[in-house]
């Protein structure tokens, strides 16, 4: 079978590896000079930075992404280190204690900070256990058959029942139900800023998924209670480029062919059946099956053509809710700042108004860092990512893809200085140790992603607004990646691309 994969990011490479390993002829097309999409990282003068992927969930042995990589035969080529993150708020910070005090230490710490919300925190913890048990059942259902599958379904329904009255609540409503303090509510929903999704538009029960306790302390055991298994977060040795190299190794081993600097200019469709692609080099490549990743509008409107799509599907593409972009400053440093930051990954929140700050950004107003930023120091786990006795650091903020006033390139240097000003308030003396600065604006990310609108993370998780289905109305054309129904995030993208490849193989065998 002839397979064409559009896009050499995490989704495209995973699909390609799976289908090539199954014995099919696979060609991958990407307009960039090197593969990986945002996983390709950024390199200069001996420094390597990730493009904002930070800590990745579920890459360990027996975890969802880890199992995919193990099946592909490349898990051993992607060394991982359990890691955790730190939150800093205007009035307090959440960092793991030097001596481990048990899986509830964060809840106990918050009880001390917010004594009027102790009962709500205890209710939250019980529901966190219940939700974790629910997700454990869901993961096990994917491997069960026959009677075991039936029993897991019954167990799932029983575990879901207490959540039923709140199934349609927003994150804002769920937080108000648990906690009186707006500041405490912000602790649990602050990361929605990364998703560019206001709490009033996010699925309420998803708050538990946003706050996996091991992400705050890697010492917390996998099983937090009977039948409730948590997933860990990881630093990837060598950065996210390690994932790209490992997947390429599988593809090359199974004779897949990578076409770099060659974009697809048209997906050829006849009688609602995919036939092949035309490339930027004037070549036609036939295909029995095609897996496309990237921007939904670019794939379906520019390459397929809106006139070949059902009206309902075309409208879904038009109305797809997307995150906006990021402003990212990469630093080369001649010292180790982790004594100030506290570790590899630190979120600095300078406001408790998560709803208002996100909505302001969605109007095209860039906050310049005054509402917060994220600091990532991958060289703390991977010294080879910086010259000897040096470190690499990334500071980034969410920002509008398009500014309401001004131009990203014109404001680039000014915004860099302002972000460094805010960062230095939390990391005193930072500027004295900077030896290299590389800034990326939404314009840079548009060029990397080859999309008109850069969406950091892809699909915005807005209630009632699903992503584009993997199986499209065009027979033989499948869609994967961060704008698909599987959503964004490296782990999710890898898992859904693998599952889509399995569906393709089942269809072929049938």
C-alpha cells in the first residue's frame, strides 16, 4: 500500500513509523529543512533549546506514550527522567518539600495558606482520587476484551456516577463549588492560560487532569489509592529533538522516505477518494492512503479545496477554536539559575485573574509578561544542551497571534527587554549572566508551522467545540495532530497518531 504522510512533526512521524513498520511504502513530506515541527528545537552556538514543550506526560514504561514508543521499538532511544514543576504566585509559591511528606503535601500546604477552604480542599482531594481511578479504568479498557471489557465498563459507570451532576459544569463553576477564595481557585486553573482557554469555557471535570499531583513532586507513588494510577511528567534527555531522532530511526529502518524542503501543494481527490499529491517540485505522487497533519484550514481548504468538502465539515473547520501563540526568549547563561528558579520548570503567575487575563490576550493585547511567564532550563537534566559550565534557559509567555496594534517584528526587541525585566524581578541578577539571546515571535512560529495562524498547542479545549475527526469525508484521507479531535500536547498527539494508524491498518485488513 502506498502511504503519504503530510508533515514531519510528532503526529506525522508517529503515523509514518507505525505504517512503515507494518510493511507499507511510506513517503513523508515537510516544507522545512529539518524534521520535527516544534519538536525540532532551536540550536545556536552550542546551545539547544526546546520550543516550549517543557515536561511531557506519560512517557514512562507502561504509560500511554511510553507504550506507543515501546511498540514502535524506539523507547530505549528516548531516555526520560521523572521531573516536576514549581508554581510561584504573587503571595506564595508551591514547591516540593525537601523531605517527602506524602502524596497530599500540596493539599496540606494549601490548607495552611487558605484555612477557610480546608473542607473544600478535602472534597477536592477525594474527587481527585475518584477521577484518577476513572482515568485508570479508561486506560485499562483499551487493552481489555470480552468479559473483562464488560466488567471494566460497569466499573467505569459506577465511578462516573458521583460526577454526573457536574458533567456540564465549567471549570469556573467547579472551582466556585470547591473553594471560596479566588486566589485558591486560581491555583487549580492557572495553567489554562497555556491553553488560551478561559475557565468559563473549559470542561469543569478537566481540572483534575490539569493538576496531576506527580507533576508537582516526582516522588509521589504511581498508585495514589487502590485502582488509581497516576502518570508522571518527564524531562527528555537531550530535549525533544531526541524524540524526532528516535522516530526517524524507525522510519528509516523500515524504508520510509523523508522528503524535506518539499511541500504538498495539492491533495488530488477523485470521486471523494484520495489519489495522491502534487508537490512543490512539480511531482505527482500516488497514494492509497494519506495521513495529514498541521493546520486544518491549510490542509482542507488550501490543499483539498472547500468545494470538495461537505458543508457541515467545512463549517467545522472554519469554526475550529484554536489557541493563540507564544513569545519566547531563549537565553545562553554562564551560570546555573536553578537556586532561584527551584528546578527545570517554573511557572510564575503574577495575577490571580486567570479569566480576565486570557480574555484580554484574546483581543490582541499582549501583556508583555506582567501577568506571568514560564521558565524552562532543560540543561539542568541534559548538560550537553549547553557548552561546558553554561546553561540554556527559555522564558516564554502566551500572546496573541496577531497584535491589535503594532507589528511583532517591530516590537521584538522592546518586548524581549520587557520580559527580561519581569523575569529579573523573580531571578535577581539574571541579566549579568546572559551571553546569548534568541527571541522567537508568532511570526517565527508561523514560518516553522507553515500556518497563517500559529496555535501553540493547537485546538483550544472549549466546551462543545471538538477538533477535526481523524477520519475525514474524503475516503483514504486521515487527519492527525494538534488540531484534530485528539487535541494538542506531545503525548496526546503521539497517542492519537498511533491509534489512527491502527484504525487504518484494521480497515486495510478488513
